[in-house]
C-alpha cells in the first residue's frame, strides 16, 4: 500500500548574466531583472558545504519550522549541492514524506543519490533540472527553499514563474541568501523581493537570524492568486 506523500521543495539553481546597456531607452521589467549580475555556479568540491557548525549558524531547524516542514511532507532541495539540506529535511519528514534534491549539476545529482543510499534515506529522489525550471510535478509542493543559490540564477523571474506550477495551495517559498551585488555570491534582498513580485509572489515574512553578522536574510513568499 503506497502512502500519500505531500511535498516541500528546497530550491537552489544557477546561471550567469551580463547587464545590458540600457542608456537612453526603457527595458521591460523582466528583461531588466534577467540582466542583473549573477555569480558563477559552483562546480568544485561538494564537501565544502559540510563545514562544521553550519547547522547552528543557519539555524536550519528554525528555518524548517517556519516553512512547516514536518512529518509526512515532501521536500525538494533545488540546487541541492552536496545534499546538506536534503538529508536534514529527509530525516524530519520521515518515511511518509519525500525530498526532491534538485540540481543542474550532474555531479551533484550523482553525489546526492550515492549519499542517500549510504545514509539509508529511501525518501530522497535526486533530480537533474534545467536552470530555469525545477522539473517537478504540478501541484505537488508544500514548501520550497533556495539556500544560498538565488544569487546564481540568471533568469530568476522565469524560474519563479515555472516554480509556481508545482506549488500547492498555501505553499511557502523560502529564500536564504546574503546581501551583495549579484556577482560576489550575494544579492540584495530588495532585488529578490522585486523579482518575486514580478513572478506573482507575495512576501509573507522576512527574517535576519540566519547569521549573526547581519549579512544573511531569509525571505518567505507565497504564490499570489
């Protein structure tokens, strides 16, 4: 007998973009947003994400509480990297839930699949996605987390619009990133809020507890009607 599974998605993606020369003319809002600076996607040693004390610094259990990631939910960690968040979400949702570890890097997808096997996490499914589309089932997601990835997304409005199709009613979309100029592994939270609004989301909550230096922020969005 198959158990009904609900879905939570934590999301993380990349791409690069170069600002265009808009002097003297008006650009459509979507084009302007997609031309903002972005950081190069990380393709190095995945173990870098497993630094000691990271769980405490990011207060990841509090993050999951806010996103309502509980037993029976399903989580997709998009841009999952090493699966650092994936494994924590998988343990929280238990056998009645599922975690989709979504990434555009084939090596990360392979790494997470092997890790889930070693840690006997049968509720993890690794997904090779597109940079602007998580490739998840429609109407299947209860929550989303983009963890330190948004600054690498070249077409954020397009990504967020494609993400809307997989969200269930009341789903939460969480974005954790650091303030920056887009190409220094950070992006201003006002930019994120503006782009999310353009994609049809409403800002529900915002926090700054995820790091003591005040540089990191945690934004929670819901999809508008």
